[in-house]
C-alpha cells in the first residue's frame, strides 16, 4: 500500500495525545500568513495532516480500550484523552474553520474540487457552540461506559465462561432445548445490566437534546441530520423508506417465517427458533479461529479480484490478538474482556486500516469479515488523497463499500479451501445471506424509527419507551411468540450499540444495502469484473464528491424510494426461488 510522504509541517513522531504537544501546531496554522491560492491549498493539506495525527492517536486509544476492556490503564488513558484533549481541540478547530471561510472569500478555490469540503466546513461553523464542548465530552465518556458494561457480559454455559458473541452459536443447535437454555442464559445476563444501560441512555438523551437546543434546534433530530451533513435526504425520506419496507419487505419476512415454522413442525416460533437451520441441519462451520477466517477471506478475494486480495493481505494473518500494537491490522477472535461488535478504523496518519471483530466460528462471522474488508478497501484506495477529509466518504456510501463485498464474494465462498467446500453448504450459505438481507431491513427501520421517536419526545418515561418499542416490534419485528418474556422483549433495543455511541447512524445501512444490491445485480447481469471496476471507481473518489455523484460513479442510483424498494424486493424473491431451502 503506497504511503505518501507526510506533510513536513507535522513531525513523524508527534505525540498527539498531549494537548501541550499539539497546541503549538494549531496556533501556527491559525497565525500562518496565506497570500495566494497555492498557500491556501498547502494550509489545507497541513491542517489535514495535523488532524490525521490527532485522529490516529485517538484511534489507538479507542482500539486498546475496546480490545481490552478489563485493562484499567487502557480505560484510564482513553478517559484522560477524552477529558483533556477534545475540549481544547474543538474550539481551535472552530477557529480554523472560521479562518477557512475568511480565506475562501479572499482566495476562491475551484468549486469542482472543493465544493464538498466548503459546505462541510460551513456546517461545522454553523453548529459549533462552546457550551456544547463539555457536554460532548460527557457523551464520549457515557459511550465508553456502555462499552465497558457490554464488554463485561459473559455467561457460564456448557462448562465454560463464554462471551455473548460466542453464545450465539448455540442458537444454531438442532436441539431446541439447548437453543432455549442458551437464549435464556444470555437474556438473563443482559437483564442484569438493564437498569445500568437505561441510566446511561437516559443521560445521553438529555445531553444530546441540550446540545441541539444550544445550537438553536427544537430537538436532536434536526440537529443530528445537520451535524451528519445529510444534504441529500430528510426525515420525511426516512419515513417513506420505513413504509416501503413495511409494505414490500415485511411480507417476505412473514413468508420466510411461516416456511420456517412449517419446516420445524412448530405451531409458533419462539425467539430461540430464528437462527437454527429450518431443515434442522447442523450449523455451518466455515472456519476455526481468526487465522483460518483470514486465510479463507484472502482466497475468496483472490478469486473475485486479485487487487482486493492484495490489499487485504497487507493487514495480517488473522492470528493477532494485540489490538493495533506493533502495526497489527487485525484483531478478529472473540474473547473475554473484548467489547462486542465489529468495526474498521482507519489510522489516518499512517494511512492503514484496522479491523476489529468477535469471530466465533459462525457463518455470520464470514459476513462480518468481508464487510469490514470492504471498509478497509475503501480506506486503502484513498491513501494518496492529500486532503484528509476526502479520504473518507459519507456513511451511506461507506456502507456500500462494505455491504457490496458481502454480496459479490458469495460465489467464491465455496470450493476446495473455501469456507464451504460442500456445494450444498455453499448454496445454503448464499441463501442465508439473502434471507439475512431481507430480515435485516425491517430491523434497520425499527432502530431508525425508534431513534426518531426517542429524540422527538425527549421527556418520555421508560414505560413510554417500552410501549413505543413494542409498537415498532409489532410493525417490523419477527412474528414470534414472546409469552412469558415481556420484560426481555421490552428492552431488546439495548443490544444495538449504535443507539449509544452513534445516534442516528443506522438508516445508512438500509440506504447502502439498496446500493450494494444494485452492484450485485450488475454482477449477475453484466459480469463480476464490470461490477468490481465500477465499485473501485466509486470508492477511489473517497469523499470528494456529493453523495449522489459517488453512487453514480459506481453505476448505481442514490434512491431508496418505495419504487426502488419494491423492485429490489421482487428480485430478491426471484433469486431466492432459484436456491434450495
């Protein structure tokens, strides 16, 4: 992976975790004479490299914290950074944004190149309020608190202590008693932390509402859309998306659930009946351990396109369990003391990606691996971009990068040395992936609609929250029998980490899924090479173009209207009909 020579303005060994170390560089930027367009452009590059150093320092602290939640020193280091640096960094960044606007008036930059940066910076200036800085610090610490609570959740089951991601494999057991006992064990463990998580979320809602009101908004919904720079769609578009999924996708889910119940010879599905194979076949076992997960991923991408395999191979061999220490690019296996979930974090200064996940040998881990690899590809093809802000794209397109890989790699999961050497297992895995897409879309709408209600009604009670959650679950959720499990059903939303650390970051998955599905259809109709070339063309633009143009560069439409949802639903149904159950 080529790494451009760093800006000479920022020392290679700069310790950006210390405010006293980085403050002089920010002050130098603020005071630097700028007398031409060329000076202005160099000022932007230098500012970006300084911010990249700051971003990477925070990234390393975050990676350490999530990889080792039981390490007090890592937790304290992150807390110290969040408390000390961002509260000082945000005001000086605001001052630099103001200076950008002044300089842009004196030295106009080419619109085609700088439109995205210009409008982004102006929104940042518009929204900045000094009084919000300490509140945002408190929110960062609350998010860390949620991660610590979730990271400590383990269950003693089957003779050993296991993480909740590891417990998920029991939901694929052919023995219904095993599925139920494992499900109840996990639910009971989650219930131990329900009140603590409620308390964290209550504080988050209040603080985010205050942030919005300080910035002149009636509620956090309007503020979030502006802060996330959603220039190309509104809450009304999201509500229409919800309705389209309810009308076109939920009926497909209901059909799949009826078929599942019939295959399992059950009069009604229970929550522990949703992941087991409907034909009651043993769980798929695509790999054993992070090393094998990674080696098979590289093989898979080699068959899809050698360019992708070459990029992924640079991250490591999958056996690493040390966070990002020593230049590691992977930490894949689930273990005690590791925060849940998965992510790809770009280390902006060294321009290399890091993939975090909780692999436990399940087919869903394959999806996560290729998904996060897609994010890594997106980061890696943008490493030569001199402007930091253009090295990443809007989330709606970032998720196209990742979700497309889940679909385009499907033909290459099988064969000798693949995840599924047996052809019937391979077909079963593909069917599971397509069914998973159908099922996840209603969940995405549920979470998005939940957030809209939560922040539009910030004074709600916990009872109100439960009641609204249940109404959404009735609208979008699985048609299962929750008898005797009402207390658990009321708080199922607590498992979705985005609600805590990344509010309103979830509808993007739905928007991007439609984009990824369009690339998949392109591969079916025009060939894999055409789809991959289009994919890489779009990714190579980073964030340098508006969202609709990024989609267009990949040969797909930025559209999540009912018409598009219906078309995609019909095609998914037709493709599923070709696959054996």
